[in-house]
C-alpha cells in the first residue's frame, strides 16, 4: 500500500522540484539583472 502511494506521489514531487528549480533560476537571473542594471 505504501509503495503504491509513494509511486503515485512521485510525479507530483518531481514536478514540484522542477518548478522550484525554475523559480530559483528565475530569481537568480533577476538578481543578476538588478546587479548589472545598477
């Protein structure tokens, strides 16, 4: 039961990780942009 639940949860976890990485990259780009703008 636990394994099945874990398996169904895996895509959600990977998706949230992907979104987190993308938002982190966007924040880094924004920070670099602000630094070089000033």
